[in-house]
């Protein structure tokens, strides 16, 4: 019975930790102390009203209710934030995503309540840490037993909403499905109920909420399609990074109890199914009959799925890359002198022998465990904390990874944690683990013994005594510095030219589009300069590609020295470059063009020789020559060819 109840509770934990939309860095019951800096207080005194845009079509996260008002989890969280922060949040009218983007770019909206943090969006937004997560579920009819996992969707009719990000990948992953495109999450579920589709793919919380709201009793949760599909953050307009920091402090100040109260208001937690214990031969006077009320209507859906979620929870707890010492809580040992015990007639000597044997087994197990840990010196290290966060043990392999001996690591670890923003939530995650709650693997940046920054990935699990009390935390640590650097480099390469380090075409176009929006709002002009190096091909032909690459790097350095911090210098490919002057008029563009011509006409020293070439520049002005990014770049390119043909150096004219 104890085991079954524990499984039910584990199902709830799996639901809350991996599939539900709770804050990904949940806090303990003790709230974080909200302390604003003097600069933040002054800023808030000047900006008491903040305009917030909500998604209007995704219950229960945020949606427009029958009264035309925004409702949902995100709305309630912002109401709670308004109690923590001296801010009045003003809800913006309903808008499409494209309208929201434009409103933020034009500074008519300050915050988007829920948005996934992606590299390309960081050009326009500042993001908090994620505070909601969403997982995708497969919903089928209640009597369907054929569909349980994504691979079972082959050849089936599957309903989903076309304009959501996840929809783009469904057809690619499952080319054999028959898509049934719908306009809303409610229609997605109803298409399964009315047999227009075999299955529906939607968010877990949305499915639970809508099934309860519209009494769709003939459908069920069949399985997960994709876990943690979207980690939602608060997105703040790009020119207000200080507000992003303030909003993060507000989120941190919301306790776990407050967050759970908001979430479970919209998606009630699953009920624990009553478990009837098998009758024992105990006296009838101590046998009780347990009566339980039938589960509420909103609980029926998740009650039917708890065995699956229990399995998910068990698997999640056991999928460490290296299965380590993990002590599960076990029932208290039976009293050998109880009336039901078979050892009631055992002598004190027998009892002492049993205890000695038990102690020996525990010592041998601990010795085998330590030998396993300490013989691994290159791949990972392991440490243990007590309930007060004090490190009580660390494996010797820490020396091979961070350069510390175990004693040094224990005494100085807290001081070796860097100030990286990702490190802020570590103490709260460990506190969750100490409470016996699911804690996902997390990254931590630290200084090694040479004061070099190193990234660690930590998987932590609570440790229990024989009576089920949490007594500490076991932590398995892998070094992931190289992986982190590779990830960051891939992000950097998606927006920069690898050879010169300048912006690439993608970043130039993104910034040009933003600048056009700002110029339109402020009624100012901007300039785009298109550069082509004259005679550069002969450099490669005569001196080799190494000389050509060196010359391109020197050009990049010279251009970076000419432009302002607010300008953008980009390499478009080969010997073509471009400059964006966000508030540049004809006079400013002319001055920059003349300086570039004078600078690049001078020879570049290369070893004992020199490299000589010229430059032709075409200039396009907004709004005189064009009003969109593609047209501006095309006009600047045409102007460059005109300047090259006429040997003008630079030109505002695209044709004769």
C-alpha cells in the first residue's frame, strides 16, 4: 500500500516537473527577498505603468474569456508580480504575433508575457529565465488502444494548429500522417471527439483545461508527443534591459506555494486513487473501513492516466548517465517484538546478530560504492551535501577535472562559483532536491584552480534514511565546457562572418529591419553603404588565398574603426561588405564613404611586400530611395556598380 501511494505521488511529481507548465526553476516555500538597487528604484519611479501583451488564444496559460478579458496562468502571475513590484501592468488590446512584434519594435508595447527565448529574438527582446514550460501530448478517443506514442501516428489522421511553431516539425517527422489542420486548441480536441481525426497534438495543460471546460469525456491522454516543447520567458523590449532584471527579481520573489496555487487554480492536480489494503490477520478491533468521496469531474481525466505518469516518473529518476548510489526510502524495519512478528520468540543474542549483519552489509555496500566512484578519474566527479548545503564528501576525481584536491574543493567551492546569470537559481534547485522534489539537470559555471572558467553539468538526487526522511543530496558532475563553447560558437556563427568577425547578411538584414521601423516612427533617415573591393581578385591570383584572407581581415578592422558603436559593419561574402548607419543622412553617408575610400586606397603591409586595391561604394537612403530592407540593399548594390563603372569611388545614383 505504501508503495502504491508513493507511486501516485511520484506521478504527481512527474506531471509537475516534466509535463506541466510550472516554473522551470521553482522556489522553496520561503520566498526570495526582493531587493531593488537604487538605479532600479529610480527607473521604476519614472516608469510606473508597463504595457503588457498576452497571447489571446492559448488556455489556460493566457486567453480571452467570455467577458472579453485576458485570463489564465500568465495573467495571474502578472497580477501577483504587481503585488511584489511597484508597477501597474496595463494589458494591451488583442493582437496577432506579427502585430505584437511590430508594437514592441515601435515601443508601443513594453513586455510580451510569454515567449520562447531564441537567438534571433534577442536582437529585439531581453528575456528573463523561463518561468513556464509546456509539453505536447497525444490525445485520442477513450476506446483507442492503438496510439500510445509518436511512432503510432503513422498513417493516421492527426489534428494540429498550423500557425504554431511545433506544427512545422510534425509533418517532417511523420510524413505518412494525414494532417487535419484546425484553427484552435478546442477545435483540435473536438476533431478527435467527433471522429474527424484519430489523434490531436496539443499542450498538456491546454488539453486538461479544455476537456474539463467543455466536458469532452470521450477523449483521453494517450502519451507524450514531446516533452518541454517550449520554455516560456517574459520578453522585454530591447532598449530596457533594466526592466528585464527587475522582472526576474519579481519572479524570484514568488514562492513555490504562490506559483503552485496559481497553476493548480487552472489545472487541478491529479487525485490520488484510493488504495484498499489487503486484510491482515490483525484483530478486528483495529481494522477500519475507509470511505472516500468520488473524484471531482475535473480530476477524472488525469486520474485515468496516473499509471502512465507514474512510469514516466520512475524512468525519469533512473535515467542518469551513470547509475550511482541512490538510496530509496524504505518502510521502517519491522519491530521484532511486535505481536505479528515471526521473531517474537527470538533471543536478544539473535537480535544483536541481526543488527550486526545489517551493519556489515551497509558498510560493504558503501565500500563498493566508494571504490566505484574513486576509480573513475577522468569522466566525472561526485559530491554529497547534507540538508544544510554543506559538502560532506567529494570524490578524488575532482582533481583531474578542476585541479583541486577534495579538501580544497569542500572548503572553497562556494567562493569559486562565477557571477554568470545561470548560477543564480542553483541554490533553489538544490533546495527542491533536498525536499525530495524532482530537480532537472542544471549547468553551473565555476573557476578551476587556474582561475579559468569551466562549465559543469550537475545531476542531483535526494538521499533518504531508512524512515523516508531526506538527509541530503547526491550530485553527479560532468564537465561540459567544450560543449558549451561549441553551442555558443554555433549561435555566434549564425549571426557573424567566421573570417572577419563582422556581422553576416542575416544580422545585417535583421538590424536593417529594426532600424527601418525606428526611422519610420521617429521620421528620420538611415543609410546603407554597399562596398566592393576593386582589383581584389588579382590579390588572390598573384599572392595566394592566405594573402587575400589577411587583406579581408584588415579591411574589417579598418571599417570597424570608422563606424560608430550604433552602426553595423557586415561582410556579405567574397570581397563585398556593407555598412548600416541607423540615423545617417546624405551628409553623414558622404563623410563615411570618403573616409573609407581614403583608408582603403592605402596599401596594406603584408610581410615584406604590400597589398594594393581600391573600393567602390554604393549608397541608399531611407526613405528617399526605398522603404524596405530588400529594396534598400538592391539600390545600394546597383549604386555600387554605377560607381565602379564611372570610377567615382562612391555614388548615390543607381543608373545613368
